[in-house]
C-alpha cells in the first residue's frame, strides 16, 4: 500500500464463460482525488467495479484498502458497505416499491427497529442539503429516473465512505443536476474521499477529474494525469489506435457512385420511443455507411427505429421510392431489411435452440407458419452458411449457447443473410469477438456490398468503420451532429467530431 | 480445458437424453412390480357385462386411464414452454367441458332417455367452450401479463361451480349406451377406446409440430422473448395460442372423462389432474420455467405417473394418500434438477474424475 | 434541456403521492365498507347486528391467520400453496393425538406448531437456498400434507377431550354490542378465542412489517431482489424467514381451525390455500411482490366472506354463485392492479422521456 492511497487493486482477473472480462488489471485511487475510469463498451469498467463491490467474485488478484491490514476480502455488497465502499450503479439499484427515505436508509445502521420520524427527518435534511427537491415519503417508483439517480447518489454520499464509486451516474441527469452532482463530488474530495467516476461524457471528465485510468478489452491501458491527456489522445487510447497511426489508414472503398439513383431505404423525420431526436437517413444500393459516436449517443436507437424494433413514433419511410409502413420487425423483414442487434445474448441468440434452428429462424418467420422447412432442407441451409461463414460448431444440432461469442455472432449473421436482405443493419457485429473473426466480418461486409447489398455498419472501433464505410453519420447526445464522406474519413476528423467542441487545436 | 470439454459433453449428453428420466423411471417401476408381483404384467381376454370381449390387466388399466393425462400433458407442455408457467385450471375446465357435453346431450331434462343431439355436436360445442375459457386464461397471461398460475387461479376457483350451474346442480345421466363407447369399449373391439383417442391426439400433435412452425415459434418465445420479437414473431399471440390449444386438449380429456361414467360429479371429476399434468411435464425433463420442450417425453411422463398411481393402488394405498408419495417423487426430481444442486454435483463429478485422469496419465 | 423533472412529476397529486401499498389497501377497505353499507341498507336482515360481523370473524379466524402468512410470502415475491394441506394435517394430527393417544391441549398445540415449523423449514430451505421455484415446492408440500393427513387417519374424528371441548366452547363476550332477539331478550355479542389470536397476529405482524428492519427487508426483497442485494440485504435469509413464518402461521391457523370445528378430517380446509391467495390479492397484496399490507389482508378475508353472505342473502343461494362471485372478484382485483400499476408506470415514463427529449 503506497502512501496516500485509499484503495489499491492489483492483478485482478475475472472471466465469464467465453469471455475474459478482466486480465491483470491494476488500479490505484488516492485520497481526495476524482479518478475517471474510461473505456469503450465491453472494456471491463463495470466488471472491475462489480468485483470491487463484491457482486462478482474475482478469479485472482488482491484488493487493499487504507486502514485495513492486508488484502481485504469482499464477498458481497454488504461487505463492501462495511469497509467503506459505497456505490451508485449504472442501472438504478433501489427498490421501486419503497419510499425515498427508506431507500436511503435501507440495509444500514444498527438495531432492529425502524423509526420513520427519524428516517424521514434525516432524509429531508440530506436531500435539501444536496438540493434534491423530493418528499422523503414519496414512493420511489413515482419519481423520475433522474431523481431516482440523485437519490441513489444521496444514499452513497450519506454513508460514511472512504471510496465512492459512481458508475455512469450522469446519463439520465440534466445539466443542472450534473452541476449539483459535481459540487457534491468536490465537497467530498475536500473531505478526503476517493471517488471513482465512470462516464462516457468527455466534457464531464475534463470538468471534474484529476486522473484517468483507461481500460480496453479487459486490459489496463494506462493511468494518466488529466493535464497530460488531451481529448483526442484519450479517445485514441480508448479506441485502441495510436495517434501516429491515425492518418495512415486510407480507405480505398470507392465512394458510392450512384448519386442520382433512388435510395434503397429513405427515412424522413424518423423518431422512436427511445428518445432520439428525429432524423433523416438514406442508403443507396451497394453502399456501406455507418453510425458512429460513443456509447449512449443514440446510434443503436437510430437503427432500431429503422428496423421497427422500438415503437416508432413519427416519420415517413420509403423503400426504392415507394412509401412503406414499418412499425414492427416483421414489416421490416418483409421489406428486405435485416438487423443484427447490438446485445447478442439478450436480443440475438435463442440460447437453447440448435445452430440450425437459429439460422433458419428469421427466414422461417418470413415464409410463414404453415410452411416449415423439412429437416433436410433446414440442415442444408444451415450447412451452407456454416461453410460460407466458416462457423466452428460440432454439428448443426449443437445448442448455440455452447458456441464461442464469435461463432454465435456468425450464426446470427447467417440467419439474416439467409433471408437475402436488400438492406442489412449490423449493430456492433464485432463486439467481444476475436480479431480473426472481426476481419472476416469486415471482408464479408465489403463483399456483400459489391454484390449490391446496402449495409449499415456500427462499431465502436473507428478503424473498422474506416475500412468498411464510405459515409459516416456522427452522433452525439442522441442527435446527428455530422456526416463525413470522402476526404473527411480520417481518424482525426471522426474523433474530433465525436468529441465535440474545445479540442480543435489538438486535432491539427 | 479438458474439464470444460467434459462438462460440455456431460451437459450435451443430458440434453440429448431428455427421455432418459421418464424411461428410467418407467423401468424402475416395471422392475419393482416384476419383483413384487409378476402377475402385474398379465393381460387376459375376458368379457364385460355386455358380453363383449375386452382385454383386462394392470397394463391395460395404465394405458386406458393414462389417456386423459397424456392428452392434457400435450397442452400443458406447450403452455409451459411458451409462457414459463403452468395452467392450474385444467381440472376445473374439464368439469366445465364435460358438463357442456352432458348439457347438450341431455337437453333441459337431466334424465332424458334419448340423446337430444348427436354426440359429435356435443363434442364440438364443448371444444368451443373449452377454447373460449382457454382464451380467457391466455388473455390474462399474454396481454395483461399476469403470472400464469395466478391468472388460471380464477378459473380454478370458479370452474367447478360454473360446471354445476349448467345443470342447476343436478347430476345429469346419459342413458344411451352409445355415449359410453367413447370412454369404455366399442362393442367388438377389445381395446379401450380412450387409447385410440389418445393415439389420434398424439398423431395430430405430431403432424402439427411437423407441418407447422408451432414448435419453433413456441420455443423461441419461451427461451428468449426479445429475440423472438426482433425476428418478427408476436410473442403475445403465440402465448395466447398455446392456451387455446390447451383448451382443446381439455375438451377431449373432458369428453373421455364424462363418457366413462355417462355422468358427472362436479367436485370430483378430474380432481388434482392439473398437478399430475404439471408433474408429467416436469418428469419429461422439460424446464417448468419454459423454453425447449420434448413432447414425447411429456407424454411418456404422463404414463409413468399413471403407472405409479396404478402400482400404488395395487398395493392398497388409499387414493387420498397417493399425493404424499407423488410429492416425494416431485421433490426428489426438482431437487436433482435444481441448478444450485447440479452445480455442486458437477463439481463433485469433476473432482471424482480428476484423480482418475491423473491415474491414467 | 428541460426543467428539473421533479417539478414535472405525475399530475394527479394524491394518487402519485400515495405508495402502491397504501393505495391498494385503501381500495380494499373502501370496497369492504361500501359493500357492508350496501348490505345494511338494501338487505338489512341482521347486517345491522354487530354479531353478524363477529360471526364472519369466528368462522374465518383461521383463514385470517393463514392469509397473513400468505401475504408475507407474497410480499417477498413468492407463493406458498401448502397452507391448506398443513391446516388439514394439523387438525387431523391434533385430533388423533387428543382423542386416541390421550394427549393434552398444550402439547397438541405444540405439535401443531412443530408441524407448521417443519413445513416452513423444509420449504424455505428448498426455495431460498436451493433456488427451486416456490410454486413447485409448495405444490409438493400441499400434496404431501394432504396425503399425510389420510395416512394419519382416514376417518373423520370428532374430538371428545374435555379440556379441548371446554376451550372450543369458550366465548368471549363483547360488551355493549349485543342485540335483542325475537323474544326481546338481550343477547350478548361474542367472539371465539381464535378471533383474538387472529387479531393479535395481525397486529403483531403489521407492526413487524412496518417498524422493524426485517419487515422492511421483506418489502425490499419483493420489490427488487437484485437491488435489495446491492443495498446490503441478506436476500436468501429474508426469503427463508418469510416461508418459515408462513409455515408457523399455517400451524397456528390449523389449530385455530381445529378449535373452531372440533374435528379432524381429510377434507378439512380444502381450497383454503386458494382462499388465502384470493384474500391476499383482494387485500391489495401484489403477486409480483413488494406491495401489500396485513390490514388489507384482514379486510380481504372479510370482504370475501361478506360477498358470500350478500350473494346468498340476495337470493342467489345456489352453491355455485359463491364460487363464481369469488372468482369474479379476484379477476376484477387482478386486472385492476395490473391496470393501475401500468398506468402509473406510463405516467412516470412520459415524464422521464419528456426529460430526455424536451
């Protein structure tokens, strides 16, 4: 334990079936410092935090805390609370059926009885001191998400903690609330509390943080002082590209040369219930374009709206110039749109079903209830795509959940290719899969496009986008903020457009 | 790495051998009976009171009496797979559909000497009624998103009373002997009719599962509703449909039940059959939380339960005490299949295997 | 960006300021009172006499106790359908013990408690620590209890034990609430011992749920298991305790039932589990967990009985009417809960998405 540290984690390993979530990650937090933990989706930030708070058991590694002899053992969130680590999680972890005051005091303190008067008074005092305008007796579920998040923060702050973890607390807060939060954080910092701050908003990092630790693919990239770390460099660290390499990659994809042809898909003022700004979008035959932006910028929500996966609230859609009505996934599928979802496990695979059934599912739904493929036909289809995509599986009967992540992804890709779509949407198809498969998928995308398919490709890795897309739509804060084509397609312009204002001098 | 492979192999093996549990249970019961009393397996050709030739013996009893349960198991399997819950109102629904059959056959006079309507009409009307009640359950489960067990509690409570209300609480009796053929024997055929009806049902469901995408859709919805939706399915409708199908199964089972006695006792008919049907699904190795299903295993499970009941009856176990034995079987089954227990067991297996591997290398 | 969402919260002030628990409980109490008023005004027939209410309680003391246990389990997000079977088993065991084995009243009470405790322990362990579905476990528990009842004894036993009969016939007079019978004589209003036990249990458990940490953790676990864990609550232990308490209450409830009927029979308390679930639902306990109140459960039981009384008084005296009315009532309450909760969610969602896009 070094001088001034309040928390040290060394050599942390954690793996889930098929995924190495953390590999030899070390982390050090000093007294009275606000430390940003950065990384793209799947980098291992949330896993690291859940290991620290005892939600997941770690496979290997040590955790040291100031004032505790030797390595501390944290097996449950209760343990973490006891040793002075309090946490605000990404998903709100409060009980919706209890009152605001109860949520602040639940599971804390001595004794077996509850004094409602004391609790409500304490909560009222705490809430008003933090400037949160809500009655302590109100049921949590009837508060807005932002207020709930503030209550979770209030709870964490109120506990006499030495380490405060804020795991993406600001995504549902508006500016004034974020300002309140930052004031709170600075106050705590003065009292010597160490704060770990996870966020995707670069502005916020530069506003309050002292140090930055960057993770990528479950590995530690490095720890940096905020002053030594210009924005563009931070983005490049997160995305895994050195500054020097950036200008090098030159994409040699021919820009779609059919400027005048009718777009395969065209939307105007499309908007869904997931809170994105209405947007216009089109794609031509044989074109590969992409949505880029950091996590939570609205790129997935945009394509979900195109596919009808979320409730579409407004907008008109034309395919090949003819107006069509797409409100449900089946409408989109019948019109030749295919969508490979971002979260493979939640939205993509049907875990217990065989590879064969997973491959034929979408086409089967399109052909209809009364026209099932014979087993031989289905096997033929499945084997065709197993061969085409080089899927490594024991047989067509193997349940898909026992395949590796990359192969699962290929199965789902195969499912959609089998429907012979005119327009294919790939949302993070390369996430969490090995490098070889990533390259295969990129090549496949280009091949499909050369055969006339239109593809929208979303990835957190900019170089992948550069290698495949001829046009990039940049999103920030659920809004389209730019469209890049031709010469503009370089790492630097993309990053500066993503990062937004205040960094132009760095980009040059 | 080798441990991982072993575990995968073991798991895949268990999945592939889903029929293992019911078959093993069946063999175990057969063996027990063989040792205790080999005459259990004797089948003889006798004559019934009408002078027609009939087959008798415990095995025939099992196949005969297991028919309704097996038919119900079909519907229950689908409902379980799609909605991850069970319908506890099937017993009450049988009372309703049986009551409808008798109401149509008897007309307003509960002791009519002649049939007031053709039997087929009565059967079709009861099918329609049972499907409407199934649709009621399905609506609550699929569209109001009430847990299946709770939603079906409503019909469970009211069903038998509704059945009684059709007849003003009188006990109708069908005097025409031809009605009894469906629950007993057709003259001249020594095999009980319910067996044929059950076989027809199996054939129909096999055909449906083969010729339509019902199985694929139901499993997709049961395993991962979100994926199913993104692949163009309508999970609510599919769940709803399974309840309607179960309604149809209920109607068939109810028809056999009332035909056996040509009358109905509202509070006793098909008592506790819902529990047996759920047990059959579980015994067939199907997860009660929904997802993948194996229809054959469920049907076999139903006959295993009937086998168990018949065996217990043979040893003079009171019919009311039967549930206690079944409960023990259920608990053993679920404890063995609980993930927490399985994990510990597989860890134990791995431990046992490791030394043996070491010895080999 | 919009103003702070707190300002823009759901419009209907009193509705949104009420917790789900209080809202549903109030609905139950109001429904009960309205029905009772209706009965007094329209039917008269003795609904004015306090004794009518007391009789409803006398007949349902055990159901009240059992329903309390059921509510507790349901608040924690589970279900226990073995309670009816346990009641029957307790009656039969106590009857055999008192009548044929020459036991005394105190030990028979202890025996009942032990039976309930045993069921609670085993079921609680299987559900909380082995994570088996509560429905299946308690289904097996119900099978087992029903089966055991007939194994203990097949015939109905009417208990003749002196001490017990004396206890059974003990009536506690309620002062000032008596009434005049047809002959004009004053008749005291009375309640049975079971009612006192039931009311004490309701009061105790109500206080436990309201003012102890354990009580609040039942709600937390039912509200959101994962969150409760993150908030530092021992979820497994809490779940286990809920089934344990439910088991013990089933034991006590069984003995109270025994005290009321004075006999043991395999058909006793048939369908009691469903009545208990129905009472809890009508009493405002949500099956999804986290919402409920024992005062509501008490009124749930009384509403259930009252509707039966009303239905038979109205002249719908065919036996099926009661069953159908109860089912209809459960149906109405279930759909009402589903609608109210989803409506409140929608109001909330609107205010939130407004915050994002506005």
